């Protein structure tokens, strides 16, 4: 077996652990759960195939080549295979460690590497820079410049898929969600005190929806804190293999949230939730943060999970809506939270719930995947939108910003008149309706 000093693997400290790697017995139960395998039918685009490549590299039978990396890059990291696997293969840990391992082996053009490093190591983790960029994007959309650019088809003259990516941009809201070190008080008798992760992109793209989350928590008797010192959760950094940045972000959040005397750390984004719940593994070798990381993971609660456990104050406002639900991958597959969102929807008067066929199959969003693997992302989305259209629903709800943005674009792309919302949006509307 290859070790830390392997001539083939010069960055094995970021590679998969042997105990994880050899839990896979290649039974194939994962195949029908994997969106890229379902789209291609190729063994190398399945979890089993990707693990076989990991083993081959570990055993020094093959080197890490661009072709091998390509198959790992094609993974959306939805982790649906973990639910399907009878052997309990921790695929999430395997692919995360593998992506960290391959970073030194990537062959990128100088300009591409500069853009990559700026985007992920500087911009994404700096909320002030993000706010400026999204403010410019908001101006682009609301000033009329976007309409002119699209009318003149300027972006179609540029290389790559810039025009198609621009078409999938979400509509930036008038108001961003901002953190505060103050407490937003419960509207009824206090039942809990919580801290809320705002994340990096969600407060800028879905500011009003974040306000809805706070109102729902307040309506259910929760004092809400949003620590100013918090940062991006680190999910995107770890997905692309930049584990050191992910660890630094985790340390920042541990300092921000564990200094608060709260009953829970509530997260409204599925991807952020599992990243924070798994801080313990991410920092397991850090003597200063390991214990605190595991302790923090125990306090992190997904918003749906938390509200059901409270339990929720049942709204009385009637919405009169036909609703279907898309399981966000990092909620269903990694946190096993599937029943709670449906319970919350069932508690809303007037909601006629229709189950979405194959709701557990990924929508193709996957963080940066929709940018880096655009073609496959759209193939997976097309299959998803066919299922959505079959429900006849007027509203589809989900639990992750990437999913919401992807589904919004999918509905626009096929001309489907359907609203795309969060579960908490519907709860908030039901509460506001009963007040009015």
C-alpha cells in the first residue's frame, strides 16, 4: 500500500483514509441513486467507479492524471450513494479527501489559476467583497443594462458559456440580509435562544427569505442572534478540494458561535448545515479545535429539524396552494432530514401537498458544479424539471439556496409557471396571513 512518502501520491495527507476506502465492496446499489450515472450509464461516472479509481491510485496502480481527475470532478457530491449503500461507505469523506489530494496535480492555465484563487480564496470568504459584487450585479439587473445586453446578444459573442450562465442568474433582491450582534426577540413567550448562520451567498441572493427565517423563529418563541464575526461555512471550499481554507473558515465559525450561550445553532441552508455538523471530522487533527468542533456539530440544527423538535406553533393562515417538495441532497442524504419538511408543509392550512417523483435525485445544482460542469448540470436539471412539471403544482419548495436558484432557472428555461420557494417562506406567509 502507498504511504505518506509514496512517489505517486505526494499529497496523500489530503487523500482518503484506508479504513474508509476499503468499506466499498462494489455491490452496485449506489448506481441507481447517482445522477451522473443515471444520465450517462458509465461506470466511471458512478460512486463505485470513482472509488475504484481512488483505490487504484492508493495502490499505485495508476497515477493521478487529468483523465482520472475528470471523473472525480464530474461527481456532484450529492451523497445520495450513502443512503443507498448497505455497507455504510462514507463517500462524502472519500470524495472530499480526494478533491484535496488532487489539487497539486491540476493543470490550469495561468489566468484560470488566478481566477480560481481569487474567487475561492479571496472573494467567496470575504463578505464585504461579496456585498460589493452583488451590489454591482443588482445595479446591472435593475438599471436596464441587463435588458440591453441581452437584446444586443453581446454575451453570445464571448467564448464559452458566459451567455448561458448569465441567463441563469438569480434576481438579486432590493435588500440584503445583514448580521447584527443584537438579539431579535421572540414574538411569544420565549422558548429558546438560537444563533443563526447567515452564510456567504444566501443573505445577498435570498435576503428577504432570510428575514422570513428570522420571523418564523421569532413567531415560534425564539430569540435570534446573527453573530457579525461569523463567516462562510466552508462547504464550497471543501467541495473543490481547498481543505485548508475550509478549516480556517471552520475555526472562525467555532469562535463566533461557541462564544454564544444559545440552545442551538440554526442553519437554513442544507449544504451549510452538513458542513458545520461535520466540522469535527474536518478538524479532527487540530489539537486546539478538534473537541470544540465536535461540540459545535452537536449544537447545529437544520431549521426544519429544529422547528419540528420545538415543536412548531401551527399557523392558521390559509395559503390555498398546490405544493411539491424537492429534497435538497445535503439535507436528505447526509442529515437524513426528509420527514420534517413535509411535516411542516402539512401543518399549513390550505396546502395541498403532491409528492415529487424521484424527489431524492439531485437537481444538478451542487454549489460551483453548475458553473464548472455546466453541461452535466443542465442534463440533470432537465430530468428534474420533467418530474416537477408532472406534479401540476403551482409551488415547489426546497431547502438549499443552490437548489432554489437551479430550480428557478429550470422553470424559466422550460416556461413552467411555478413558484420556487423555501419551506420557511410558506410558513412565514401563513403566519402573516393569520395576523392580517
